[in-house]
C-alpha cells in the first residue's frame, strides 16, 4: 500500500488552526502506523510497528 492510498487523520485535540500537528494513518497489511507532519506532507514520514506505537502514544499522553 502506498502512502497516497492511506487514510490520514489528525487528532481532535489538534485545534482548528491546522498547524503544528502530526497526521496518522494505519495500514492493515502489514500492520503499520504511519506518521507525517501536517505542515509538509511531502516530507518523509515515520513508519512504526504496533509494538513501537504503544509506548509512543503513552509518552505523548504524559504531556
């Protein structure tokens, strides 16, 4: 699955200005989570496994 086929979304906590956010997309096969900068969608993005995603979210939730 290419990144152009992914359904990207932002958190409801990101506000209405739309800047300084990350966008997330989940690819079912293989199971991966993709992260990209909402300000520049053409830049490379991160790809995480579900095992790496869980501590990332837990750390982000601490702020």
